[in-house]
C-alpha cells in the first residue's frame, strides 16, 4: 500500500531516483513560471530579453566653445526613468560623459558644452536591464571651435590700449576678438572702419577677423562692414582682404567718404575714416544688451602692433548704440543709393528727425551738428563729422576754464595742422585762463603736420613729439564755465586734428565726462580718465621732442 508521506503518519516518503531529479526540477520550475510570472529568472530571462534601437538627433555637429550642442532621441523600448548614458571615446575605450533618464515618451536629452577646443567621438548607450539588451548608437563626432568670450565689464565700460613694439598680440585685438565671441546668437555687428587688412603677416588683425568669422558661422551673427573704397580698388594692396571679408560679411565701400560727393573726380579728398563697432545684442544678459566700441585703430598689423592706440567699450547703453547704429545706416545708404536717399529711409523707418541730413555743395552732413547724448547718467556722448558750421572739438574746449585745483589740459594726437585754427585758439585761451596745456604729437612726416607745430609755438605752447602716435586723445581736468563744476573729460575716437577730418571726413569723437555722469558712472568715468592719463604719459615719456 502506497504512502502519502504526510507528517505525523510515521511513514517515510518515497525518494525520487537520482536520475529523475533534473527532470522533476524542470517540470516544477516550468509550472511555477506559468503560475507566477517573474518569480523564477536567470537562465530563461536571458534568453527572452529584447533587443532595442536608439534614435539620435544632433542640434549641430560643431559649435563654439561655451556653446551647447543638444543630443536627443528615443529608445524603442524602455520604462520612464530608465538610465541612459552619453559616452565619449577616450584612450581606446568608451567612458560615460553624462547620464540621463528616459521621459514618459521614452525620449532622452543631453547637452554638451566644452570650454576648450576639442574633437571627440561620442555615442548614446542604453545599459542592459531585466528585460532589455544593451544597445548603443553609431559613434558620432562633436567638434568645439575656440572662441574665448570677454568678461562682462563690471561698470559698463572698459578702456584698451596698444603700445608700439609689443611682442604680444595687441590688447585691442585680443579684447575685440573676445567681445565678438560674446555676441548673442542672431545679433548684428556693424563695423565702420577706414581699412581692414587681413591675411599673411596680419596676425593681430586676423585674431579679430577669425572671431567674426566664427560667430557668423556658428551663431548666425550678421556682420556688416563699411570702409573707404579707394583703398580697395582692383590692383590695390588691400584688394585681397576685401575678397576674404566678403566671405562672411556684407561689405560696403564709400569712395572718398560716404557723406561726400564733391570729391568723386579728385585724386585726394575726404575719406571714410570711422573706427567704431556697434553690436546689437550680447550674451551677458537675457534681455537685449548692446555694446559699442570707439577706437583710434584700424585693423592691421602695423596699426594694432606698432602704433599708440586706444579704444573704449561702452556696454548696455541703448542710446549710444542707437547713435552709432544709425550712423552705420547712414553710411550704408549713402554708399549704395547716395545720401539723398536717406530722407526716404528716415520716413520709412520712422527714424528721429535729429538724424536727418543736409546738403551743401554736394557735401552731406548732420542737419543738427551736436553732441548726441548716451543713456542718461552715463556721462558719455558722441559727435559725428563732417561739420561745416563749427569745430565741435574747439566748441567743447571753450566750455572750460581752470582753477588752481583743476587746471590740466593734455593733447595726445597723431597730428594737428594749422588749418584747425579754432582748436589752436581754444588751447591758447585755456592757457591764458590758468590751465597747464601740454601737447604731444606724432613726429611730423609732412609739411602740413609741421605747420601745426609752428602754429602752437606761435601762441606760446611747446608741443612735444613722439614716434608712431596714431592715438587721438584730449584730456581735461578743468571747471565748466556754465556752472563752475569740476569735470574730468576724455575726448577720443577717429578724428585727427586736420582740416579734412573736420570738413570732409566721416569721423566720430567720443566724450566721457564725470560732471555729466551720476551714481556709479562718476567713479567709472574717473577711472577711464585715469587710464587715458596713464596712456598719455606713456606717449609723452617715449618722445624725444619735436624738430626745430
């Protein structure tokens, strides 16, 4: 009689023969697996794991350093929250760069940002889990191209200076390149420049141009340039540079100046001599934050590396940006359609009447020749030439007198000619009012430049001469006649102190004043004055005096 092997019966259960034990175990496991799915794993689960696929989309395959490349896609099978990795191929093996988790739609997103230039292979990798096999995309390459950004100026402005014979890249070139590398996606960079020379032997200028090329390519920055056309005629030394500039910029040329139509048939005449940059939007703020630069330097190796030069950056000053942006529009219109077409542009774009042009004997100029103020409280203004009725520099100088505490007038200019009689007279008047007037000029290489030295001596001033001066600086620490307030003023920009610069050229002069500033801008402008004063003394101390 068989036994059930129940406990407490005293009957021993029958043993399963050793040879049948594997078969019985397999049957039991199969029954358990059918009744309770997932209770039994290992061997059978490995055989039932499913293969998956991973899609992959790149926002770009290359970007500038500091910019982001987005890697996204979907996994064909996966639970929300499952880990997925972006891996990088380094040293002969794949290593995890970063991890993420799948969304409810089995989607993933990675952001790759590199601060140093690099070219690396990447892949998206999904590790194995309880029901999926491991999978990876094909490898792909991400490239990051160097473009070092500029640190946002803490007080809204900055001054940069170049000095001759430096063995390193000009600070103006370095800072301009970094400024351009900080331009916002889709912004516009407008450049008014007498000339630009890139290519072989132009290391410093190429630093600037490379940055412009890269933000144009990778951030869709629109670059627009206007220059003096007579320098780029076929066969001219600068003609090859024009071809290269047109690869990434819209280039306009004004022959013998943009505002001038009277010099069209003359060998020499006025010139488009501006040296400014206006950037519509920077990356330093989530809101629109423009920036402008006014400088004495053209973009070439000889100008940036071997001359005394200065530049001022003014950040997030919408009013000053508008003045220079409008000036670029004027130059562009005059170069393409003639200045007479500007009136229609003013009407079409509802531009303020203050920007209207007047014409006199085929010379166009601002109908309202005045200093245009920047944003209130910044203490910065700009004036544009040509001027017909008055000398804006002389007019500014006549607004000051001196006291024992405030009696400094310093001029550091490429040249001053006898044709600027108003400026010479104003400097003489300041001397008679108790000011200490000091003038440093470049070594004269033309008789017209020597005439200015003689004219200064005739009114009792003793100019000093230094080689390689291309700067255009006037400094005052004096008292305003109108209200008796002390003021420290910097006048700088593109305009030399010659007749054509006043009456014919396209030029800009920036004025930075402490008395016109409020709040923190007073301290900022004082710092700018001190920086320019240091530059002036460096120019002075490098000189050997003027020839007799």
